[in-house]
C-alpha cells in the first residue's frame, strides 16, 4: 500500500535518473498508529526540507513482517547528488525522533541507478 507520493518524485523521475536513499523501519509493538502519524506527518517532511532531498514515496508491507521481509515500512527518497552524502546529512541534522519507532533495527541505504 502506498501512503504518500510527492509530486516532485513523479515529475522529476521522468526528467533525470537520480540516486535514492531507501529506509526500512518498524514501529514499536502496539504503537503503529502513533508511529505512522509521526513518521509521515513529521519525519518525512523534515527530511524533505533538507538540502538535496527532492521527493519521497512511503510504502507499507501488505502482510505481517517476518522472515525474508522483517520491516513493515519503506521510504524511497529521491535525492540530487550523492545518496551517501544525503544519508550523512539526514543523520547529522538533528531531526526529531519518536519513541514509537523501533530503533533496535533499521536500514538506511544509498542506491545508485543501475545500467539495464
């Protein structure tokens, strides 16, 4: 299920191939609603305000997490320039946090376009 798509991501994707920063996260058990409110209402917006972040698409796993798919939520950030540099900006910018996010495991990984 797609929760949000920024118009910039759709429009810009047709014009240029950019690097992406992909995050995989979970909420704390029993706090999913609180997590989603904070994550999409606050966190993603804060990230998009950082230099170089131009769009985001948030996704939710269509089944219960486990096995080969241990994360319920994914966000694909489209960035100008280096996705590795964007990740460093994200981690050093002092973004807000929520104790409804499970900090015991998460992935924040930079991806570059691959040749087909």
